[in-house]
C-alpha cells in the first residue's frame, strides 16, 4: 500500500479511536459512518426489508452491519468479520461520588483485565451512556476530568522493586478539590439533563491522550483501545468497500463485553449475531434447511489483537514462532481451541492475505504461559460456521496505551477488504 494511502488509513483510524472512548460510542460511530455512506439503519423491534441491501443495526454497545447483493437468496453464504468494541478499563460504580483528604474521588470497579499501573498519572475521561427517568438513553463523555496519582517514590522507597496496586484502595481516581461534588451531575450536564433525572449509567474510564505515530519513519503507532478497535475499524473500512455483486453476504459483527467473557445479550456468546443472520435469511426466503446450507458455506474471520514478541522479554514467547511488529496480521493457533483456527482456516486466511498482497505470520503461545481466547470459538460453537482467528500484533496489550506497527494496521484492513471481495 502506498505511503499516501497508509497515511490516510492511520489518520482516519486515529480519528475513529478518538470518537470511540467506550463501546457505546464505538457502535454509534460505526453506525454513523455507515449511515453517511448510505446504509439503512434498522430497528430490531420493526419489520425488516425482504431484499438485499446495505444495512446496520445497533444493540447497546454492539453493532452488526451487512451488504447483501440483490441476487441473494436463502442459501447465500455469509462472510463475517467478528470483532469487539470494548477494552479493559474501569467502570463507574453506583453512588460514585466521594471525598477524602480534601479531594473528590470517583468510585470505580475494574472492567476486564487492564494493566493497572499503565493507568496511573494520566488525564482520563468518563464515557458511556446514561439513562434518564423518561427511558431515554444519552451518550456522554466528559473530556479530561480524572487522574489516578501514583504515590511518590519518597513515600515508597521500594516501589521500583515491584509495584502492587490494591484494586479497591489504589485505583480510585481524583477529579477535583473539596468535599462536595457530584460526578453524575457532571455526566448529566454533558447530556443536557440534570443529575436527578439519571436513573442508570454504564460509564467507563478512558485515556484522553491523542493517538500518535512516532519512531523511525513514523512506523510505530501508540493509542488506547487498539484491542480491539483496530479490528472494528478494519471491518468498517472493508464493509464500506464491499461489492454489491458478490456471491456472499458481507457482515461486520462488532460485539461488546469480550473482555468480560462475552456472556451478555450484546456479546459473542449471546444471541445477537444469530438473531440478525436468521432475520436476514428469513427476508431472503430461508427456512431452517436453507439457513443451515448457508452457514455450511460461510466463513467467520474472528479478528482480535495478539502479541508480538517483546524484545525485553523474549523468553515469554514460543521459541520457533516469533511474530514481529511489521510482519503482518497474525494467524492465531492453539491446540486446545482457545482460538478456532484449524488447517482449513489457515489455508483460507493465507489465500485471503495473498489476494490482498499482505504478509501473515503465525502466533502460538509458549506452553508454560496460559493462552487467552477470543470470540472465535464462541461464534463457531454457537453457529457451526467455519472460523479462523487473526489479528494485529501488539506490544503492551491491555495497557492504557498500546503499541502497533502502522503496516500491520493497514495490512489488516486490506486483508479484510479482500475477505469481503468476490475473488477471495
């Protein structure tokens, strides 16, 4: 890919990350961009069109969108890019306002598995959704508001020998001076309502530092939430370019709550994707048998970030499989099906990357270090669709600010675009 197109991709990806401080914002931003490009927004409670077309539906912090050719019928297979919108962080508790030692604090609980120390001494914001007494939902974000200050070295002389943070006592952020302050009031004001009107909230903490390119030839890229907005954005770009005359239905499925295990109505273990696929198929005349035929010919590419070899900790990785920043998207493999890739999936992904003209590299864990998992095995188990697990290699995964190579980010977008194309 040319330097110009790389620059444009990375700049727009940075804009996408800035617009997506929470899963709810990410789903809304995907839908907004697709609607601007002519996609029709659908309501799950309404009847859906019984035709092909370009459509999008949002459920809480998840979004599914698709391009169905006009010639599609009930047996037309799907090509699904699966990703997730959430990232490790902290979530605002009920009754979150308190004060201690003359400082206002926000009560938070840990969301997922963040690298706790990476959140210290950063300007943070609150972002998510609030629900008012009339049942209306409002997206909210505060901009820089909070900070989790680290204890000075003068008060902990042994800190450089090992930092241990208590999840209750040491990660409650400060957001002002004084004894009186209502953080829900700040959130309510950002939505143009009063604190008394707020009856529910799903609000998380996000880093406010701007994504940045740096290093030799500006080849490195640092940003929050690349696990897994890198995949959501690649799927968005690919879906916008998806042809309307393919022999398959192209689908972007970006789920919420992957960092918690995906067990929710908007997570990959929930019914959202199946609900949408059944309704698409029904509109195209599919009964149960036709739907199963379509699934048998379908593919899911489960795209989630993976680990590049860390040069300061090379022993933490498999000695023979050494994925590198800049080496291309990962093909993620695990003998115990923590990833859904198998030989057929490996062959399929290799063909997709060859068509896109980008490299790929295998990732497998060191046997002594337990392997994480993704939405891939969950979706494969629920639907029976062939699935392959892939993703961008990162350093500092689950940090408030992760590190990638720009070529890998762009290559993933190119590979997913090829996945949605007729020839792949």
